C-alpha cells in the first residue's frame, strides 16, 4: 500500500464532502447563469412592463427607465452568445 493511497483514505472523510459541496455550487451557478441570461424571461418582463404602462400602473418615466435596463440586459445576452 503506497503512502499516497493511505493519505487519500485518511483524508476521504473530509475531502469527499468538500467535493460534493463544490459540485453542488457549480450546479447552482449554472442554473443561476441560465436564468439570468434567459432571453425569453427578459422578453416576458418587457411585455409585462408594457402591460403595466397600458393599465396605468406605472407612468411613462418609470416604464422607460425599466425598459432601458431590460433592453440593456437583452443586448448583453446577445453579445455574450455571439462572442461565444
């Protein structure tokens, strides 16, 4: 039995849970990124924003401010996808 194998066996109770946490963190990060950069969600938010304006739940200034933020995010997503 080599020394490195013994070391790995002794470290397993600590290292394996850490690897699991790291794997879970990567999975969560992937899901968050997918949600943040979902064009359909942003288009839906734009439609909802326009509906709020039509129903006079928000004024034109608020609509324009929120629309600018959403359109900027949409452009960033498209640039990211284009750049690879």
